[in-house]
C-alpha cells in the first residue's frame, strides 16, 4: 500500500494549500519551467533603483516563488516510478523486461503458427 504524505505550503503565517498525495507522477507532468520566474527576478533587479525597499521586497518574493517551484519539482521527482532504484538496477530491470517481451513475442508467434496449421 502506498505511503500517504501531507504537504502544507506556507506563505508567512498563512496556510495556502493542503495536499494529501501518494500518486505516481509521470515525467511529463512535472513542472520544471523555471526560466519565467528567473526572468521576472532579473527584471526586478534591473528596475530603476528609486524605491530600493520595494525592489528588494519584489525580488525577495520572486526568490521565494522560485524556491517553492523547485521544492514542488523535487517532491514530484521523488514520486516518479523507479526513482528509488540505482541507475544500474534500472538498467537491469529494463533488460529483464526486454527479455520478457522478446520471449512473449516468440511464444505468440509460435502459438499463432500452430493455430494456422489445419488439423
């Protein structure tokens, strides 16, 4: 039975979300698009430095946003199937699955050929 975890995201003293999740995540579902946040951060730094405290506050918010996004991506990567195995173990498992597939294909062809022979 999969282990369930509770993830709580905090902003200051406010709780933003509560997510109970033990689902397996597909690699395509992981949001690793960090460039827009980094770009926004750099834009904050490039603004005129007339109100330094406001620029500092905006840049701090962008850094926190980037940290949250990285944290979320790390949590999702941990849910990918097979991540708990070493690279070598993953390769061994892949090779075993390929052998099983080849055997099953041969057996299917063999039984198909037997069924095609008239009695």
